[in-house]
C-alpha cells in the first residue's frame, strides 16, 4: 500500500489539496484560486472563495453594517444639525462618551465626526477625547463677514442677471414670514428663514462651485447669523427681518452695483451688532 506524499508546504498545503479534490465534480465555487498539486513555497496558496451574503447572489447584503466612514458622516451630520439648531451653544463641551451613548454608536465614529467638524471650524478639540463648540472671536467674525461680503456680493450680481418673478415671490414670501416671526418674538424661526433667504439667493446664482463653497461655510455662517440675532432687542429683531424685503427690492431693480452695495451694508450691519452686543464680548 503506497503512502501519499505530502505536497511541499506541509500540512496546510495538504489540507488545501484535499479541499480542492473534495470540490471536484461539485458546483464550482463563486471564486477560487487554482488548486495545483505543487504549490511552491509554503503559505503561498490561498483559497479565495467568497461566501455570498444571500444564496445564489454574490452582491453584499444591504443589511450588512455600514462602513465606518458612512457612520462617521452620519454622526457628523447629527452633531452639525444640533449645533445649527442651538442644541449646543458656542463654548459647550462635546464629550465623546456622552455622544456615543446618546447616538448608540462606538466612540470611533464620534471621534472621526468631531475631527470632520473641527476641519469645518465648528468645533475645537480638547484633551481627553472631548471638544467644544467653537466660539466667535473678533478675528473669526471679521473673517466670516469679509468672506460673506465677497461671495454674496458676487451672488447678488449674478442674481440680478437671472432675476425672475418666481425668485422675487420666493424672497418676498420668506421676508414676510421672517417679519411675522420677529413680531412674535420667535428668534429661532427668524434664524431659519434668514438662512433660507440667503440660500435661495445662492441657488438662483446658478453657480455649482459657489454652492460647494456655501455648503462648506454653512456652519460658520449659521453661527454668524445666530450671534447676530442673539444681540437684538424685540424691535431690532423686527427691523432686521424687514431689511430682507428692502434687499429684495434693491436686487429686483436690476442694478448689480447697487445690489452688491446693499448686500455689503446688510452684512456689515450684522457684524457691527455682534461686535457691539453681548455675543461679541465673549
């Protein structure tokens, strides 16, 4: 009786050889490396069969866990929205362990999300796995307002060239709703409508790269707008809301230079209120 010689590579290679033989005559696996009798140096042959998630289907199941990056993005979206809505105020601490517990995720996607928000300027990282919501320093206020003057001045110039009755109706409707909310003392709604007003202008400018820039700056601009509104008395809140109707009328007149100047004055007034009020004294 002859004894079969183990192929080079030892026991592991022999087991792989037998596995290949057992598969002979059966349905071929989804993906498999060749099973030669001689595999060369030990450990160089690997069986690469992929186990399908559903029988007869090689596509991954949609119910499999999301990749870490997708989960980190989802956490960043939740935190960003919480900051935008004022759930977290400037200076508030963001503790990884607390956020992980609230969202039901591990600390890894939370840490990645905080890094992403730090890159956006919304948070400042602290030692011991925590962070805080970024505050508006005088330098930051000056930088945001100067960028807004530059970008939104360009926006309204383009909008005057693309003006339509529909965009005029949209902006006037937003302005009127803003005034009504201000008269009720609803600063949260005023803030939301203020953002939507400027977002509608950016949309009408019809410039894809501008939209990308606006998206990356959204958090900082919202912080700027929130700081502006927090400084206003009830009467000033109404006056601030009414400036949006005036701005709409100037743009509708079709003079690009006048529209850009009106936008500059609008943003500068907001900056002055922040610097003169309590938010600017932090």
